[in-house]
C-alpha cells in the first residue's frame, strides 16, 4: 500500500519505493523478533540472524503425504500443499482481473492512467489497491516459503534479502504477466533452481543455472519485442492501404 500511495499522490517511481521498503520491512521484522531476546545468534558486530525453522516449533504447512510421494528414497522431498495454495492465488487473481469490473478498472488504469481518469475511474485508488494486492500476494508467498520448514528464516538485514522473492520477476516475465501462466513458469524456475543445486555433484556451479534462466528470459523478452514490432508493422500497412 505504501509504494502505491507514493506513486498515486507524489508520482514517485514504485520500483525505487519498493526496493527501499524491502529493507525497512526486513529491519522492522528483525527488530520486533529481537525484542523477545530469543532465537538469535550474533554473527557479527550489530548484525543479528534469526535462525530457527518454523518446523522446529511444530508450525508448518501440511504435506498430506506429498513429501513421501515425491521422495525417491535417497533425497528427501519438501513438497507440501503450499503449491496448491499458490495455484489458487493465481486462479483467484485471474478471475479478479479478467472477470470483474474492479479488475477491468485496474487493467485500464495500468494501460493508461490519464484515459482511466477521463473515463471517470478513480485512478489513484486503483494504483494504491493494485500495489496493496501485489504486496498481499507477495506476503502470502513469503509465508508459504517460511512455513515450508525447509529454509531457515534467516535474514542478515544489513547484507542481503532472500533471493527467492526476486525470482518472481523472471517468473512474471516468462508468463507475460498472465496469472495462470505464472503457475507453470514458477514450477519451471523452481525446477531449474533445484536442479542447479544438484548439478554441483557433477562439477557444475549453480551460477550456470542462473545464466540459463537469464538467457531464457532474454529470449522471451526478444520474442515479445519482435511480436510487437510485427504487430505495429501490420497496423502501418493497413493504414497505408486504407489511405
């Protein structure tokens, strides 16, 4: 909601505000947890790290046997119902954007803020709500990430944030921002990340996988640019014929 307010009323770029908000939120969370005086270790001067997994407290998303189904006996699977919850989020977002009046207003405002305002839509409200919804979806993904029990809820807030959140950018680009497509591109990127980890046993580095994903994203962007160029050329040809 906060980046949306800055964007709607002050015209500040939402990317900059979101990046700065990430660090503010991370430090606030660390401060709140540290106030209890528990579950922290000192990793360096003034730098604290919260390391306890949620699963150690008996708090985690149910597996419903999926972990055993996807385990091959030697490698433990951490599959749980989080994947279905995320898919429901995606389907719900698709219905909201494409099947409701509110979603139409959001799309109209995204395409052209001035035109949406001219049509009688409250463009400032739509900007704030769209950013708030995006933040809520990101929070849901972060909750599923922490409740899986596989990763340590570890933040060294003065150095880095978990890279998994930023992976949402290539996932969205590959899906061309389509909510249903994100389900499949998310699984694909996850598969690439996990396979990259196990490629180390064959002498490869995980950076190779990052390079492969980056190349895929680049080619996807190029295909979009080429398609848009062809569309504009066809429109120009039709206009010339009409004249």
